[in-house]
C-alpha cells in the first residue's frame, strides 16, 4: 500500500490480529497453568535480569506475550489494535512485524541497561556499608534502597544489633540480608508487550502527527504528536522518580519509543527499501 493511500480503519490486518490472538491465548494458558497445574508461567516465561539464576535467553522473546492480568492485557491489546492496524496497513505486514519486534527488543535493551546501573549502584552502596558495618549504616542502606522491606523483621534485627553493635554474628547476618535483598532485586520478572506497544504509539504519532485522538479520561481531542510527547515525558518522570517504588517498567516503555524513533528515521533515510 502506498504511504499516501488512506488506510481502512475498519479492518484488522493479519499481524495485529495474530499478535492479539497469541497474547490472549497466553493469558488463558497462564491462568489454566496456575489454577489447575499449579505452574507459574510468569516465573518461567517472564524476563529476569541477566545475572539472575532464573534468567533464560528465550525469555527475551516470551515475556512479550505474557501479561499480569486482564487489565494489563486489555490496555496493551486495545492500543495495539487501535494504532497498530493503521501502521500495518500503511507499512505492510512484513515491515510492521519487524518494527514490532525491534521496538520490543529495544525495550528489553534499555530496561536491562537501566536495571544494570541501578543494581550496580546498590552493590556499590552495599560494599561501602559492609566495609563499616553498624546498625546505623545497615538501617540507612535498607531504608534508602529497599524501603518496602524495612518491616518488623529488620526493625527487630537492627534493634537487637544496636544492643551489641560489635557482635560478629550480627555483622555476618547483616551481610546475608544484604545479599538476599540484592538477589530479590535481580529476581523480579518483567512481563508484557508494553515496550513494543509504546513503539507503536510513537510510530503513529510520527506518521499521523495531527490526527486528533479522543482519550478515555480526557474528554477533549488532542493531536497524536502531543499525546506521544506527553506520554514520553510522563514515563521519563515516573521512571526517574519511582524506579524502586512501583511495578511498572517505565524505561522499557521509553526503550520501545526510542528504538522506534531510530528505526523510523533510518527507514526515512533509506530510499531503497520497498517492504
């Protein structure tokens, strides 16, 4: 289809349709496996940090077809259907499928890189804390890097340690707790097609910048280019300000948008690509 041909907004092209079907099937399979077979597929097919003992190379692909629930699946698939079908009609199925996976893998790349920087900074802080171990330094370390784990167990442990701050047993236990917390951070799996879907949003905003969108929670039309820019700014802000405190891979979303932008700019420079 020519880039200037008006897309058919009423049909669903094959790649988008099959991606949606596969994602829906995988959620059903995950539900059956968890409730009937007692197998947590998210822990098998979700993407782990590359230094986690649970990491497997196939997770780089499989996590893109796993979701954390019906709401997570619905919003991702609805966005894919709304915007992806237009892109597939304009680009063709082959190019759209390539774009989808490039942005999905780009999301993995940026998320992994940011996670690496984050875990490396924790390990550096842990080393500094363990070089001068004390109830105060351990408390500050846990409070700053793992506030969600600062529960009664750690409060009780720190309280007892404070009564005998030079005890080698408490110092050894603090080191074990620290290793355990860092391992927990590495063992958080990531699931969802959000990285690729954000790449799709970015592409729609670049190809149809002045198309007006009526958002569910904002009852006024907004041009696609402003929607994409605003969403990107929000994701960057959320990623920087709440990296440790929510369960959303904001930098994966940004990675999908970043690699989508790079790929579209590359295609625009290449005049000898016809698919």
